[in-house]
């Protein structure tokens, strides 16, 4: 795909082929409720509610001037994002999409600010 088209896709995730030895584990019942569909749904609903309460819209719909207000970074994280943008040869559009993704990751973590781990995760979604 061309660069301009890839810029419009927010999350780039590489999914490796599943090894034959790992397939039986998929059929085993998982007793861990932290990953249940209902729990994940609750997290997403709460995340969307935080976004609506903060800016009256979802992070994906923030305009450039709103990103500056709602996606503020520490000086260290600004340098980190600028370095990643240069190293990965990302466009300005990708730069702003990373900020919105980092804000969403922070919202899922119930964090009032974007922290370095949130930013690193968002950058990682653009590397693949």
C-alpha cells in the first residue's frame, strides 16, 4: 500500500502465524475473567464516556487545535515522539494520529494524562 493510504489506517498490527503446538491451547477454557468480553465492553464504554465528558466527542474526531489541548505531552515525550516520527519517516498526519491513539490508550488506563508507556504503545502501533 502507498504511504498516503497507510497514513489513514490508525493501527498497524502484525499477527504472526500460529504454531501448530499452540493451537490446542486455544481450545482450552480460560478461567481468567479479566479478558472476558463483558469486562472488555465495560472498559470500552467507560473509555468512550471519559472522551465524551472531556471534549464532547471521541478522540478519533478531535481537530488539530483540540489535540493540543487534550493530548498534551511532557517535554521528554515530545522529544520521544519527534524522534520516532523522524526515525520511522512518519507524516504529520501520522504524528497527530499517534497522539489521538495515545490519548485513547490513556483513557483505557483511566489516566488523566498521556504517560510515556501510553505514547510508546501508540508509536508501536504505527511501526508495524
